[in-house]
């Protein structure tokens, strides 16, 4: 089982990943509904955003995606990413 304490660097990685997840969700809404329909539907995103980001953080932690360095990604790291996706 993974240790429950994170180093400051790992906390920064987790924060970056969660912010990127939220921005990706906003971007997907914008791409899906375009500029004309986004205004009427953006209110639907706000209630699900916190739960989605918390769920994503749980998945990232479960598959230990915060432990690796992207500069030197190895095959086991790639396996963890694919397992998290599938």
C-alpha cells in the first residue's frame, strides 16, 4: 500500500494534476458545446466539478501517478497510466 504522507514535491505534482484535470473538463465542455452553447450549459458543470476532481485525485493516488517523474518515465510508469485509464 502506498504511504499516506506526500513530500512537498509530490503535493505540487498532485495539485498540478488536479488543476489540469479541472481545466481539461472546462476545455471539453467548451469543445463539446462551442461558444454559442457554453453559456447556457456552464452552470451544469459547476455542481459536478468538485466531485469529479476528488474522484480523479483518488484514482491518481490509487495508481501512484504522483510518485513518478515525467522526465524519466519508465515502462512500469506507463503500465500504471494504462491501468488507470482502463
